[in-house]
C-alpha cells in the first residue's frame, strides 16, 4: 500500500510542476509596463516599384550641338542648338483662362526662338505662353512667344512644324538660354581669370565679378576671329 501511494504522490507532483503557471517574479519582463517591453521585431519588407527606380543613375546630360543659323526667322542672328525638349504651349483667352494648351517637342532652340515639331498648326502671329527645360532637373524657362513661320511637310527630311520667336521672358530665365551657348566658355574663362594677380588683389566678390565681365567683353571686342556665341 505504501508503495502504491508513493507512486501516486510522485505523479501528482510531476503534474503540478508541469501545469503550474510561472510566477511574475520569475518572468524577465515582470514589473514592466507595456511601454517598457521590447517591441516585436518585424521582418523588413522588400522595396519595390518607385523606390527601385530611384536607385538607377540618371542619364547624363549631353550638351547639344551648336550650329549656325540657317536663315530661320525665329533665330535671327543667333546660332541654334539641336535640342529635343518638351515645350508646354498655351494660348490665353481674354478672360484670363487658357483656351488652348498642348505639348510639342523642339527640333532646335536659340536665345531668340525655337522650332517645334507638329502636324497641327495655329494661325501665323498667334501669341503663345511657353515653358520648357534645357536639361533634366533644371528650372524651366518661361516666356511669351509668337508664331513667325511654319513648315507643312516641306522642311528638311519632310519636317513639319512651326517656328516661334520669343517676345519676353519671366524671372530672367533667358539667362539659362544664354548659358546654353556661352556657359562652358565663360566658366573656363572666369576660372582662369580669377587665378590672375589682378583678380586676387580686388577687395570683394562683386569687384571680381565686374572685373571678369569687363575682361570678357574686352576679349569679344578685340578677338575678331572668335565668336563667343558659337561655343567652339
């Protein structure tokens, strides 16, 4: 009898140990509030879509080919750059609302105008609002322009479209156009000139800027064989 009771007692003891809940004092987070307990670690989710696109390096900007004006009215006496960029074009109505809006791609651009590819035509002399960028990420150039000529499939290679001449610009954005043609040469000239003893002796940045501009104008006036607008 004693042996049987002992077996029964030992079984009860084992069950008690297995089923007894762990006391608060034995838990590693006992006494901590919800805010003090470590949050569950979540597995990171894979990044897809737009985020992956942002990792791709942007295509480098290639400077456009600068060439002489071929007599087009929109370019006047200025050289033109072979540049295909998106032009946003609109016509304002008398009430301030836009009565026409469209997008075109340029064939070439100069500081005085541009030629836009199109099989749709507006009347000659129409005044337009235009906005375009010279390179990806650059601040847009915004201007008013006038349609001065058109080509209806009779242009080079059967080209069709219309030429616009810029009338005025907003926010001095025409400076960006000028830099397209003379920016690289002007930068090289300025960097070289600012190393001179004369430039280093000037008292402040404003005086150095004025001196660089004066030297640049002197170069244009005295060097007849080099036209700064040609970019060569």
